[in-house]
């Protein structure tokens, strides 16, 4: 989603089976695998302050969502560097932030993407890539990967214009290399849909599978290391994107 995206999805409070749910959750079951649970929570929090979807509530609400869902990793787009500390205080989650070129939020903080892991997670040296093909001179789209808890986790946010196909091809190559070497996951806003034009499925590396929110957000995981359990899609009122959580078995 571009920095100047618009629209908002409505939140509906829901309590299911005695547990807190954010929005109306759609759960898509898969074939359960008896192994260690692992989940990826993908969120585009729209917190730059420039876009129509900005609510001023993203830091607090994202923290509440993380606490409620307790993912193994959060892949976050359209985040401010200044969001990191309040989210850490609220949840314990911390990790790797990458600025998108020289883009800043309205509060002057760097703007970009993040990988957030539960408190106490040992995080290795991150790999950061700025895509060669870009549609802007300020907001440069990136890919970031970091090893944590035996899994290489990656986050990206692709352009919403012509450069997204070239960026997606680079993402496919880099993340595919990681997947051949060990357990790998990726979450992000690709600004393309399954069976769209371009088709998100065309950019899934061999040896990985993809699950999406029915729109532009996707999560991938390496087939040799993860089985798919289910997908949860959550409508949120503090951003114009749903929350996407993909549950895996390692």
C-alpha cells in the first residue's frame, strides 16, 4: 500500500470461545501437523501520519493485537521507528527496523518496516536490501531478513506501481535462497493479489507456500520445514488493512 493510501476497515469486537478476538476473524483450516506451533502476524499499521488511513491509535492497538495473538514473529509495514519502544514496553516484542529510503513520519521519525520477536529471542545479524527498481526517490522499498530462534524471518513492502514486479522477482530469488538453506518465513504487503495482475502466486519461490488475506498481504513459509495449520484474518479499525495471522507447525 502506498504512503498515500486511503480507506478504512471497520472493527467489530468479538469474543470467541472465551478468548479475545480483534475484529471479525475468518479462520481458514488446513491440515494440522503434530509439531511445534509457529505463527506469523502480518500487519500494515499505516502510521506515517500522511495517509488517510492514519488513526493515531496504531501503536497502542498494534500492541494490544500482538499481546492477544502472541505470534512467533510480527512482520510490520508502514511503521515509524518511534513506535518500537512503546510496543516493546507494552508487549516485550522487539527486533529489527529498516527505514524505507529517506522517508520519515510526520513526527520526524524514520518510516519503514519491522520484524518483531517475543522478549528474550536471540536475533542474528539482519540482511537488508533496497530494491534496485523503485517508483519513488524518497520512499524506497526494501526487504529485510533476520535469523531468530532457528528461523530466518523476512519482511517486505512492495511498490504499488510498476516497480513491484521487479521487486517481487528479487524478493522471490533472495527468499528462495534462504528457504533452500533452512526454515524461512516472509510476511508483507505486496500490493498485488492472488490471481491478480500481476499474480502474487507467480512470485512464490519453489519450495515455499503462500497464504494471503484475500487482498495484498501475504505470508510465505518453506515447505520442507513448516506445515500449514490455519489462517486468521482480522478486520481492524485503526488501519486500512486487515490483520493476517498464519499458523504453522514446525
